[in-house]
C-alpha cells in the first residue's frame, strides 16, 4: 500500500494505491490522523481509484473515519471506487453509510 495526499485549500485529498488490508490499517490511520493534526483540514476526500482491494479491517477503518470526522464536523467523502472495491462496499452496505462520488472533481465540488 502506498498513500499520498495533497491539500487543496483546506481540503485534504488522500489517495491509496494497492490494497487496504489488516496489516496496513495502523499505518494508514497514523497517516490520516497526522494530517488531521498538522494540516487542520475542513474536509477529507479519500480517492480509491488505485485501490485494488479492501478487507474487513479496511472497511472498519473507513467506517471509523466516517464516524470520527462526523463527530468533529469534518466532511469525509470517498471517490473513484474501482469495480472490485465498489462491489465490496455494496456487499457490506458501506455504500449506504458513506458518501461516494464518481470522480475526485465531483467530490471536491460537493465540499
């Protein structure tokens, strides 16, 4: 897994390349929480365009982010889910709980 980010004003876009698996969650959580502390964004966009798979721990992590950000009033959206990841989100009904956009541009406009 490789994680990158960029700031667009006060919006932080995080891109994940590869898989989000159980062993990756602590690193990804640390990365996102460090961004939250250091960059103080108003919103997060998680781009999963190049994410090939998300296991149950990854699903749990994304759900935790959604709840954490909602509690502290920071908007959190997902975008560009590939076919396999989209199927996983539909099967776990995570797509009903989170906000998902087809493109990063649509996600950014929504914020």
